[in-house]
C-alpha cells in the first residue's frame, strides 16, 4: 500500500498568490490581438497560466511525503533432527511416510498465511533431512532460530526428533519466546545394551612406557552378568578385563598398554556382545595415540636452592612433554652422564656461573656446545665469567649495586605472542632485582621484556632472546620471579600469565628451528571421518622467502598398504589441499616437489577417527519432548499422529507484520514534474510559431 502527501516549507496560502500571479501574467501576454482565433487564444492563455502557476508553485519548495506499507508473512520452522540415531532406530519406509505427512503440515501452515522453512539442527535450509549428522544439539538449533528470526515474525517451531541430544546443554534449561510443537520419532523401549560411554587416555605416550587407558561402560537392563572389555592392536589382544554388572552400574576398566612403536598407533576397544542386545555398534571404539621417542629434557643448574627455581619447575612440570632435571653442587648432584650437552634440549643456568665457582666448569662446557641456554642472573652470578664465554651480553665495569625494576612487554617482539590478558597482568607484577649499571646486548638479540623504574619505562632489556648459529640463548637480567607468580596467584587464584610467559619462552628456546625449504603437513594430527583431511604446503627460496607456483605431489597410504596419489599447485593465499572420504585408520603420507631443480620430500602420519557419538544411545526420549512443548506453549505428538498436529496448527493465527517506510523528496526533483513543464512550454511555443507569432 502506497500513500503520497504534499507538505510545504511555507504556508499553503501562498498557493492562491501563485495562482493570481500566473493568471495575471498570462492575461498580460494574451490580452492584445493576435493572428490566431479566440479559441486558440484561450488555449494558449490556459497553457501559459498553468505553466506559470507550476513554476511559481515550485518556488514554494513543496515536499512529497511517500508512505509505503510492507506486509511480511510470519515464519514457521519445521526443524528436523537429522542425526544418525534417527536413521538407525527408525525403518526407512517409516521415515519416508513421516516425511510425506509432514509435507501436509507445511501445506496447512502455508494456507494459514505462514512462510514455512525447513531446517536441520545445524541451521541449514533443506528440502528433506538425510539423517547423517554425527551429533545432536537441540538447544543450539532452537537458539539459532530465536536469534535469526528475532522479533514477532516467528509463529512457532515444529521439532521432529527422538529427544536424544549429545551436544550442548539440555533444551529444558533454556527459555524460548515461541511455541515448540514436538513430533516424537524412534523407539522408546528400554533394550538390553552394553555400551562404551567414554574412553580416557593420553594422546601422547613415550616409547617403551605404559600409558593409562580407562574405559567407562554402561550396562542397561542386565544384572549379574560378566562384561568383558578387550584392548587390541592390529587385531592382536593386548589386555582383557572382566567385571560383573549390577543394576545399571557404570563399570570402569583400567588398562595399561605398552607404547612400543614410534608414530601414531591405533588401539581398538571391544566389549563382548550379549544375547538380545539391540544396539551392538556402541560395543566398540578406537583410540589413536602418538608414540614419541622421549620427553624433552630441561636441565637447571644452580649454585644453591632458590624459590625462583621452584616457580620455573612448576611451569615445566605442567607440560607432559618436558622432563625437569635439577643439578645443584653438593646438595643435589647429578651424574656426569646426565650433564652432557648432547643429553639435554635446554639448560637453564640460574645465577650460574656463580661467584664461588661451583658451576663455572659446567658453564664453560655448555657455552662451548650448541645446546640452547637460558641465563638468569642474580646477586650470586659471576658476570666476568659470563662475558668470557662470548655471551651476547656486556656490562660496562662490574656492577655492585642493584636496582628494583618491573617488567614491560616489548610490543615489537615477534618470535611468539604474549596474550593481551597476560600483557596486562605483567604490568602489575612486583619488582625484581637487577644489576645496576649500563648493560648492552648484541645487535641480534631481541628484548621480550623491558625494565621499568617506578613509572618510567626504559629501553634497558630485562629479558631478551637471540640466536647464535644453530642454538638459541635467552637472558633474564633479574632474580625474584617467584614474587610474580605469588602476586598473580594472590590476585587471581591462578598463575596463567606467569605460566604463559615462561612456558612459551621455554618452548621457544628448546625447539629447534625448521630449516627445511619445503614443508608439507596435515593441519592437525587427528581428523574425523566426516571432515576432509587438510594439508598445508610451504616452499621457500634460498633466503627463506615464501614462493608459490610449485606443484606438490602427495601420496597417502592407509594401514592396509593401499596408496592414493594427488597433485596440486600452490598459489598466494591458497596453499592448502583437501582430501575427503578417508575411512578410519592411520595414514602415512609422502609429499614431493622440486626446488632449484632438486627434489624435496616430506614424510609423516595422521589419523582418521570414526565418530560414533550418535550410536551410543538409540532409545528415544519422548518425556523430554513433552516437557519442552509444555514449557513453550506447544504440544507433543507422535509420528503416527500427524493429523492431530495439523488440527492443532489450524487453530494458530498468522499475524502479518507491517513495516512502514516514509520517504521525503522535493517535488522539483521528480522527473515527471520536469516532463510536464517541458511539454507545456513546448506545446505553447509550437502553437505560437505555427500561427506566425514569436
């Protein structure tokens, strides 16, 4: 519906003045005798009067107000639980019949004036469900609908589901401002079932060690029966345990498999199938464990105990990939075989070399090697000995005094990122003690932390890192970092910022740089069988600038020895390749390319895991659907009672939403006004010329 009104910037009374002026102007022009007849004189008089009136009228600045009313139909959503559990529990013929009946529901809603949309739980618009989703998040689906159709345009939702959810929270814990009519599908009978509920394990294990593998088993409707769980590797039984079920009790099986081979290893868990068991697909599961050669060894050498060492140890012990080794002369000495540079990945010298000379020999030994170092200086440090060993640090003179400084993060540091939360926390840390004097670091060193004296930030480094040849060196110029950890814990009841700072620092120093010019790897070690495996490939020139246009040959081999070959070319902004349709298992890959007319090759492994979340429980929960409908003002119906749902929906009222749009425009800007003026002027001019006048 459209409405148009004309409003004026000045009083409408001026229209009369415009009319008088227009008639007067036309009268003056056509009162004298002319070569045309009186009839044509009246026509020309009227044309000139109208033209003059319109021109004068436009000078008043009239504005056209246009009102457009837009009518929008309300929505009604048919929401399908398209999960695998529905397909497994309901006969395919029954699903087809139910779909046909629900098409009639859509027709009823459309006849009532609704715009009907069919969605799945993922929020996609669909024509019909395929029942292939690997998880069910009913709450998330209803919240997406509430956000997408926020306002009064949503008439309601018809939820077709078995009431089973295995992702997100219960839909009963949320509120919705629209009615939910539920249609229950599936089997509600309680069958005999023995199911693996959860498997807990370490995703990384060290070769030669046993690792914990816990299997939680749910037993339904079967009592005093033996339940046997078996762990297999490549079809060979590794361990087998048996327990007796009691009144739907949760059974816990703890295994200790041996990680005897490097690489990604697959372990299968199987439960013995019971007679009359309805669902046997939840009796088995597979886990993938990456077996690595050993932990990274972090050696701390100190002349005496100090609370700073304990603070660092707590950070190192939180990472299962690290092994903490402490050596303090006399108090906690380690054998010489442990103190060799080639045996450790990072050595932390805490106030060592020391003034008493207890650790100087070890410092000389490690300084001459290629092992990465972290030096933490303090009052007991022998600075002269540090400078003798060509460390990237120089003092002018020998400082004897100490200063109290607080840390400031260097925003230009790029070797790793300190989060904004940790950055803010560091600014509130208490001071540490540093040697007072002029300190300089090598040009290649990059400060991670600067010193702040009082409220003044300086360019003096507090913590810096550098790289010499093939090893990395970190230098901390102050002692007392235990105060940082304690202060943060006192304020926040955790030490997240402290752990992040030193955790990332230790990880950076203990990790060797990848100097390969060709790198190709899966973006993660474990993929679901429902998602594509994505490879990232990178190529570099002699000065390690990224280059593109290389053809990558990719060969993937499954655990049965079957090989598949792929080929793709990298380009700027497109260095990834996807492989879909891979089944569960451990895969080896080999990527090849040519750089500077030389072949380059990368090898590795990844795992594809089959997700069976939907198969854990196939017993429909109609009680949940009934409560959900009752809480929202809807009603519950079974799949065989769709006609009652149609009758109920006939009672609803589709409330059309009206949106009004107002538009203002000056009359002189309208094209048709210009056309009218031109036509009038042309008509008058043409007649006057035709009758021989000017």
